[in-house]
C-alpha cells in the first residue's frame, strides 16, 4: 500500500479490498469515474459547491479533492482494475480538445480505459471516427449538461460509427438530479430505433426514470445500466429506487455495471459498494455487477489493467 495515503484512506482501502476479496474477485471495474483537464474539473467542483441548478439544489460536498495523480493512485489502491475518464463538452468545439487530452491521460495512467466524448456539431462523425481509431474504448455523453437532443441529426453518423465499432457509450440521459430539456427515455429510444446495435450504458440506472429505462433495457439487448449513486443514502433521499423493480434489476444482472461518480461523490467510495450489497440480490449478482460484466464488455484478461488492450470484441474496436 502506498506510503502517501492518509490514515483514513488506508482504512477505506482495506475495507474496499475486503469487499471484493470476499466475493472472490480479482478487483473491481468502475465504468463511471471522472478525470478531465484540471481547470475543467475545478470548474465542475465549483459548480457543485455553488449548488448549481443541475445538482438539484442539494448540498454536494466533494469527498475526493486530491490532485489527479493521487486520485488515480487511490483507485488502484482500492483494487479498481479498470476505470474511465468521463469527460463531456457543453458547447461546440470542445469535444476535440477534450479527446486530445484523453489520449494522453490514458497513455500515462495505468488502469484507465481510454475515454472520449462527442457533441452535436458539424464534423461530429469524423471526430468520433478519429477517436475510435486513436484507441477509444468507451465514450461519455451527457444529455443533461450538454442540453442537446441525442437524436439530433448531427449525431446520427457518430452513433453509427460507435454502433459499428462496438464501442460502449456511458450516457447521462435520465432526469436526475434535475431534468433537462432532452432527458428521459424517449429521445434515447429514437436513437436506438435507428441504431439498435449501439451499446449504450445508461448512467445512474436512469435516475429518476428508473423503471422506464429498465423497460428500455428489456426491449434492447445492447442497453446496459450503471449503478452510479443509485441506492446510496444520498440518492435514496433525492430519488428513491422503487423496490417493486428489484426483481427486474436481478433479471438484468448481466447488464448492470458498477459505476460510482468518483471523485465527485458526497460520501466514501465504500458506501456505493455497501449500498449494492444491502439490496440482498446475492453474491453472484454482486460479482457480475462489480467486475465480470464490465470485464467481459471491455475484453479484460485476468491479469490486465484497463490501460492495455484486451481481447478484441465488436467489429473494429474493443467493446
């Protein structure tokens, strides 16, 4: 364990590792963690601190405000084998710059699944194709922050590239913590009607339209959902998951993936894991959600970190 960790970080690290070791796993795979250029991340933190309207107007202290290298090290100490660098533009012209930064970050950060992003603007298709050819293994789309219709014609070619390549897209399209003009299941359903092979991972289990997005996943075999913030005490106060839907969550256990929103969470990382455990869906479900589903999706080998190439899947990129 690193000598740089504080006593509290050491204690949490031991507890996180105890969680996945108790399940017989080689570690965790977290599909929803945020790394982005430092000045952009500082603006994001300032937005949370100021209770910006998209936070739902609730107190949202950031638990992990360490420097970038310390945050990445902490995830590795937790035993997170592979994680993402979720980043997203809010205006035209920003996606290409963010994607350029992401190439370098993935190269210098062990465990990082090379993450890219997109925005509805002229040239979006070629931008996405360039990112895929540069090795992007996952994309991030943020309908709420970007305030765009995911079914915008400017994105149609980009979705087609991603569907053909088999590259998953983590997409914030639910209306939590605050609704946007284009959030909700209907715009995403229109995208999937055109691109049924598109591998969408709905962030936050679709909070707060949980059941609507479960409907979508049951209809569309390439739709997955991540657990980011779901079932935590914080989220349950804001947008409780309907307990009548738990059997459906169990039935979709092979398409539910661990996500956390690290570092931008108002509680310890361990709490997300305990929130999943206390659902009572069993160790096999937890093993699948916390590791096996994402490891299979991204083709991770047993002893591989996410910054290295895994087994090829899809038709042109690691899926």
